[in-house]
C-alpha cells in the first residue's frame, strides 16, 4: 500500500516571507485600492495599488527618498519623514482620483504610533480615506519631530554632531526640525507632482 503525502508546498513568496496570501485575499475582497506601506531602516515607500486580473498595477507612489527635492535634510527613516512621504502619496492619490483605500502593511508587525502609522496619518491628512483606528496614529507633535527637537536640546555640541552627523553635514539643525517639517509639508502641498532628484540613503 502506498501512502500519499499530505505536505503542501507553500507559494514561493510565502516561503520567503514576502507575501501573506490569506491577508492579501482579504484585502482584495474589499474591492478597494490598497495603500501599500513598506519600511526599511532608512526609508519609507508607499504605493496605491489597484487589482487587475492581468496583474496588480501601481496608480501612484512615493518614497522618503523624494523628500530631498522638497528641501528635507533630516534622516529619511524617522517618524516625520514617514509622515511627509505619506502626505506626498496622499496628495498624488487624490489628484489621480483615488478617494479611499485599504491599508496593506504586508508582513510588518503593526506598532501603534510608529513609522507605518505616521505615514498613514500623512495619507489621511492629505485627504484620502483609509479605515484605521485613531489610537494607532501618532499625534501632531510626534509627526512634526518635536520629540527629536527635545532630544537634540539635551545634547551638547559634540554629542549632537555625533548623533546627527549626516544631517548636520547637509546644513540641517535638528533643533529646528519642526520648522523644516512645516516648510516641506507646505512645499509638497503646492506641487505634489513635482519630479524630484532622489537623495542617497
């Protein structure tokens, strides 16, 4: 007698930890575009992705790498950068006629008030509707970098240079990050379609 194996080979992207197909199917059943948010240590990337039988396609996208083109000189992987990248994506989505989307954070662990939800807050403030719990979103002080300013104020000159070396080399003052945040947000609002030269990581 022969025995058939009951082992089922998972899809390649699931085996490599890139796609949760059960979660993806649940999102597709909403029949809404997906707000795809992905992060690395140094960057935030966002897309509005629309399902198609021939394959998903990206309607609009943004990355914190683009923020340099709006005169942002701070770290590209912090909370304010995440918000601004989300705000940029949201403005582009609204301009493209997208009104609502469902959040897709892939395999990332959702951390309330972290970078992913900072990016989502930026998208919401830009005018896009995305179902999300208010308690997950960081407050205005955090997304504008007030916590970074407070930290920088406590550092003496040498420690500040060490902590913010790359930014300060670019002429950025971490004690004025909220001021820079306001200026960059205003620049994005005026011209979200602006083609920018991407800055280095």
